[in-house]
C-alpha cells in the first residue's frame, strides 16, 4: 500500500462532498476513484465536476468494483454510524465528516468496530490542521503565552446562506431532527478548538440555546461555558452577528492571542513595556508592526497560492492517509491517527451533554422537543422514504450535507 | 382544461398563472410547504377566480401523483436559482425527472419544461453567429456555473425520461428574464466585484426577455397545436447591448461604478484565470474559464423566429417600454 496512491471513495454527494473532492484532488498520494449516492443524479454531478472515474448508487457495488482503501462519509449525520460500521466491517478505513455521529453511544460503537477490524477512523476536525491553527499550537508549545488558562471560541453561522435557508424552509430536514439541531451540525468546530487545550474527560458545563430570529422555529444561538481542572472555555455560536467569524482567543499566564481562521491572521495581546501614557502609544505601534507583518505574510501566501479555505481539510486528509499507510505495515493499535479515536468520542460526548442541558433548560423550545424527535426520526420502525437508508444499511447513502 | 403549474409563486410563475387564468384555464398550483402564498392570494382576489393549491414535495412519487392527477397539461417552472450544485440538482433536476415520469403515467397530454437559453453550447460557433434552436447544447455543462449546469442536466433528464415513457414534451428556453423585482443588469452584462461591476465586453447583444412577454410564450407552448417534441427560444426583439443597458440604468438616477473589460481582453483574462487557478490548485476558482466566457460574452445573434412562427408568439411589450417599466419599479 505504501508504494501506490491510496484509492479513495466517497459516499454522500451533497454540499460538503465538493470540498472533500477538491481537497482529495490536492492531497498527495491519493486518488478519488469513486463516488456514491443513493440518488444517481447527485453521484453524476460529483463525478463529472471532479473527474472521478466511477459513480455508484449502491455502496455494495462501489466497494466491490472500486475497491477503495479509504471511504469518506459525507452523508447526513444520522447515517454516519451505520455507514461507518458497514465500511469498517468491509475492511476499509473511514474518514467521517463532522459531527461524528448522532451521539456518543454511536461514536463508541463505531470506534469499537474499527478496533475489532484493525481499521482507522478519522473525524473531520479539519481546522486542527489549518495552517494558522498549527502556528497557534506551535506558539503555545514554545511557552510564549505561558500556561493557557482560558479559551474563547466563536463561530458565526450564516443562517441566510443556501444551506441555512434550506433548513429553515424545510420542517422535515434531517438537520432539524438531530438532538442538537442546526447547532449540532456545525458546533464541533468551535468546540474542538477549545478541547484542544482543555483535556478533561468530563468538564463541567453550563449551556443554553435560544433563537433571536422570529421566523426560525428552532435555536440558532448557543452560549456554553466549560470548566476543566486547569483550563476553562467559552463557546459562542451565533447566527445573527456579522462578520461570520471563526475566531479563537487564548488567554495565557504570560500573554494572549487571537486567531481568525477566516482571514488567516493572528494578533497577540501582550503586556506593555512602558508606563502610563507611553503605553497608549506603544500598543498601537505594536499593532501597526503586527499588521504589517500579517499583511506581508498574507501577500506571500497569496502569491504562493496557499490561501485555501479548506487547507486544513487537505492537510488532515494527507495526515490520515499517512496513518493508513502506516497501518498497512504496523500494528494498527500503535498507529496514531491525526484525530484519535478517543478524542472523537470525547468531543461527541461533550456535545451530548451540552445539548442535554440546553434541552432540559429550554423545555419544549427546541427541535420538536429535541431528543424525542430524534428518537422518532431514527427509529428503525419508521418506514418513510427518508429513512429507507436506516432500514437497509446495506445501501446506506445520503444526500445534502453541509 | 385543467393544468398543473409548478413554481407559481416565483418571478415568472406568477405571471404565467395570471396569463393562464386570463384565458379561463383551470389551474392547480403545486407549491412547497414553505412557500409564501401571498401572490397567489392576491391574484385570486384580483381576478376573482378559483385557484387550486396543493403543497407537495415534487422529489417524491406521491407528491408528483397528488400534483398531476386530473391535469392535461403540466407547466413545470419550479427551479432553484442559487445554492451549490448538489442542492440545485436536488431541488430542480430530481423533481423534474420524477414529475415527467409520473406525468406520463397519469395521462398528461403535454409537458412544458421551462429551461434556459444558457444550455446552448455556442463555444464552437463563430462570432456573430445566430443562436437558434438548431444550435447544439453544451457538451460539457459541468464546466459552466452551477445553475446552468443544473438546467442543462434538467433538460437532458426531461428529454430522456419523456422518450422512455412516451410523453409529449415541449421545452422553452428563455433568455435572461427581467422585470420589476429582478432589475435589468445580469451577469451577461457584467460581474460584481468589490462594489463595482466588471463590464464584460459591452457591444454584444444581451439575450433578454421581459417577464410578461416570456410568460405569454410559456403559456402558448402548452396550447399551440402540433409542437410536441419542439424547443423554443423566448427572446425579445431589438436586443440592446451591455453598454446601452448600463446607460439606461444610470440615466434612471442610479449609481453604478463600472470597470470595462474590452471584448478582446476577455480571452486573455480567461487564460490567466485558468492558469492561475491550476497553478494554485484553486485558490481562485475558474470563474472566467474560456468555456464559460465564450458561452456568456461572445458576440452572438439570437433568433426567436421559431416561437413566432409555430407558437404565434409576439413579445407584445417592446424592449424599451419593458426596460423603462422595470427601472421605474426597481433596478
């Protein structure tokens, strides 16, 4: 396996599949060989636009004919676990788009099956390999900020974007039937930017959700505080403020910093060296120098063609593929994927607790009573067309995923 | 005669609805559950006639059956205009395939699909060639923008499904539809960039059709005899060019900052865009790929003779009046 390009398959040709196929194409040592969707027209458009040689509407057929080494799962969330389990049992390694699964129970099942089959699973925490985030981690590791005591993480969600509008307009959209609804579909990004520094298994949590948009009948805002033994975190998920941010602030015992993943800029917060009124001159001067440095860096990256929105995703793919290659000649248990199996379960478990607390506090105000709706949606007894994939796991494929 | 109309709450659909009702045709409107029905209510009140409305999901067989049953003619206008490609396919292409199939099973006499002039592939045509219904469709529509790609596949799927199921299909391909709430400036004139418009060329004719003219053409496609299996361009007469459009826009008192890209520079820009995009692995997408720019901004002439001859269509509101009306409403 180490001598040849990995053969990559993808199941679920919705919106996020575009990003996956673009980045697989850029990734070193891998070729997208097949796409699959229960709707042949969706498989067709993905294959045509990204030059993928094979397209399928049956997962079994894709496994049999394309023989992928790795399959990316980009289907609706409620299909992630059963699909991943099927793929792992078929002997392929699996990359799962975030959020990993509907809940932590499913996450544990997937990991158990992966370990039983000696296969790797990677969850799509792609911002962890974003170049600016990697730089932040290097700065933290250098000790420049001292010990990190607190992390603020912000995600602005464009509820009026094409996907958000579609969710708002569709009472039966699968996103609205998740225990954490629209928020669950996206909140893992700002959350794992906190849990990267907050390593407690079960931090204490205070969370609530609400909506500021009268026309939207489900929560679009989340405020959550996490308290670990050494580090605390606060998470802001908002759909009403602009610009739509992907910002994280770190507060250390020596200094702080703010990283904006959208603009690929890092700003430091440091104590001044000069007293009194001089400090008021020193601060803007330092910011000016910092801005000049950031501009120079961005111009250089632009010229070199390094400013890709999904650069972190590409790097995460490459890192995971490297783990897959290692797993072909080493004991799988000794291979450490870029996002560990334990971390995938831990983040999912924290999300479960956040949503439970929100539901408990908000009563019926939530996604059609949240968990109840989710249970109904995911019940194998249901027999709507929308759930056909749940009833026939062999053909689990899906559509329309952010 | 009873007809099914999809997309009745849309920009073109509400004019088609009004036109059908004015001809005393019984109409059933198939709408999404989330659709706002104000415009249908307004038309019902204004014309004092019955309009049947069904809320259905046209991507499902049951939804299509409920919509189609008892209708002789289907006018299929519903389509998404924006969003990613997969979303456009889910909302436009998949429902079209289902609706054509179910219509054939339900005894529908004729199915009218509103496609787009964008589905043509004029890349190989010489400059100033005439684009009529014999012009080939784009062989590589996936290299175009998401909307055009979805319309090309929608039409392809409709033809294929109609042939397989022996359904009479008529396709109309309107140009850029303008009118009241949609304004007169489209991407055929130029592209928005940082608060300015990049005017692309400027002397090539813009294939426009005023929404009310277009609506009458769509309706005639369902009524005219002997046009089964035909395609019709719906484009107004005396088309203006991009410069004239911008002049009219500014003359109405509106501000517009324009950067003119001359026609001869478009191929060079396209080449640079493609090379840079390839070199940077897509840091900037291929917005101006040669395949797209040739289809969008090459100087061409557009024919509406077939619609006039076989449908008896006339764009009754001349282009000057249509632009004036549009600019007096919004812009």
